[in-house]
C-alpha cells in the first residue's frame, strides 16, 4: 500500500501537486506540461533549494536590518508567501545576525508545506 504524504497540518497533498516533485522523470499533470522548463516544479537533482536575489545574497542579516530592507519569501511548491519586516527580523533572528542571506535561505522551510524550495527577494 502506498504511503500518503501529508502536510504538517495532517492534510493529504493532492497527487498532481506532489507527483512532479517526487520523481524527476515522472509525468507532469494538468497545465504544468505547457510551462517552460524553468517554471515547472523544482527538482532536487536540478537546482539548489533556495533562490536568492543576487543583490541580497551576500548581505549579512544585520545589514538587512540596519538598512530597513523588507524581504519577501515565497514557496515554489505551494506558493505561500511571507514578508519579513525589520521588527520581525530583529525579534526572530537575534542569534543569526552574522549569517549571509544566502546561508540563512538554506536553513529556511515553507511555513505551509515545509518545502525547502523557497525564493527570496526585496519586497
């Protein structure tokens, strides 16, 4: 019997949403087959988990907080989005101010589906 994949809230994912991400050579369901290659579901063997805007990638977290930069984070799997403000980053990232944004991005997961495939850019 096949094991079902569930989100952190206990809801089962739809087959079309997880089938493309589960197998790199598997079928692509729905209208996704008409999308260009770079817009399809992210594949573990094809790309890094996080995509970061080049101008933010080498900035340190403390530089982002000092310059009052708002960061937008979006999931490639479920399209959940979040905006990190200065106050949020000061409160939640106190111990990680020395990290670059790229190093921080490698530690992030989506709050909705727990996917590690996230995009980060300036909001």
